[in-house]
C-alpha cells in the first residue's frame, strides 16, 4: 500500500473564543481520521483506495515567534506529504480557502501577542506593515487543489469561498513561512484553510456547526490526496 502522511495544524486558543474550531478540527482528524466521509459513488474513484493514511495534528500558540517553529519541528519529525494549516476567521459565514500568503505583517505584531482582543485591535489601527521576509517574494500561491475542493463542498452543501486575504497577523505569517518552506520541497502539498466560528444553532449569524467544519477539512484532505496521487492542472485554482 502507498503510505501518505498528512499534518493538520491548528491553534490552541483565541482570545474570547470558547470553542476553537482550528483546535477541534485538527484533533478530530488526528483521532478519527477519515471516519464519516460520504460514500464514493459508483462512477467515482476513491482517492483513499490502496492508501495507508496517517494523519497527525499539531497545536500551535497564536504567536509569531512560536507558531511556525512549532509546525516546522513537526514537519521535520513527521516528514509529511501534505500539510493543511487551519486558523480562525471570526466574521466568515463558511469555510474560506486561502489562495495566497502575502509578505506582510504588522510591525508591532510580536508585541501584541499577549494583548487582549480589544487592545490588539486598537494596536492594529496604529501599526504599519513590514515584510515577513525582506528577501522573500511578495506572495506565495497555495498548493492545494482549490477547484476540486470547492466542487466537493458544493456537493456536500458546505458554504465556502475563495479568500485572497489571510490578514497580516499570525495566520498569514504561518501560511507564508509554510509556503516558503514548501517552495523548496516540491513533492509536498501545503495550504491554509480559514474556519468560521462554531455555530451550533443553525441561525443566520456567522459560523458553521463543528461537525460540518470537520467534514469540510476531511474533504480538503480527500481531494488533496487525489491530486497528490494523480497531479493535473485542471483541479488547481489560484487566480
């Protein structure tokens, strides 16, 4: 059997958030794998057939100084074929598939890591932006098959969108550093998924059920494995 190793990374705590989907989703996939995936139709090819799949989770602090080094250490230890980082986008109404990571961060962001949410927002208004890597490119494109993933989301009824803005705080910096690393490891697929708040009421406010978010990231893993095993340009969408 073909062995494929996947890392799903999430953050450990967000200020003012009781149920953190980034943490919960990564833990669920590491503990339960691809359980509960929708059945493969008679005309569909199962990307998991013949695959010995191992999913590991990494839980990172919401910290510029610590998030990427912790993920990088796990990458060096696990040596994965696929890396899917997740974060929280509080105002999102569905899953946001991030297209690119930009070479920008707030110049005082490291000083804001331990501030409360309101203090951090106030600091953002007075901050200027600086490059994450002064020698790096302006942006990196994701290496996930976004077109195929969004098609699957539509089939499953999962609200989702493309996003070209992961912000200028920790999520974007992690995404940028991850893709900078992946640029030197062309056999590894990597990308970032922004998750909404957990909304178990089913109302019109922002967010999705946690089970639906877990299903969504399982679909991301599934389609990325499909592309990893049979690469082609058709399921990639970066523009």
